[in-house]
């Protein structure tokens, strides 16, 4: 079983461009969710374009730091 260890789901949401400001106005905000299949944890979901962007950029690193499946394995190797 060496398949997908994690799944990052991104919902781009739905919106339209405001002609006056040039910004996107969302009728359904973008969302993102991260599922780790190694420890069974789901991070998020987060909503909103800025938070989704940050989440997508950082979640793999962030989760790796606190993933119980990984930390157990790594620290177990240091047992004297
Ligand atoms: Zn994990």
C-alpha cells in the first residue's frame, strides 16, 4: 500500500469580478481541506481566498510537523 498518503482538496468557490474594484466577490467562498491518510487527521477546512492560499502553501509542512504517524516513526529511531 504505497498509494496516496495525503489528499489536498481545493474548492475554488464561485464568484464574479466586481467591475468597479476589479476584485472577486464570492457568492460561495473558496475552501480547502487536507486529509492525511497516515494518521487519519483532517486539517481544515478553511474558507476565504487568502486563508485558502496560505493553507495550501503551508499545510503539508505544518501537518508534517504535527503528524502523529510521522513523529512517532522519527522519534522512535532516536531511542538509545
Ligand atoms: Zn498525518
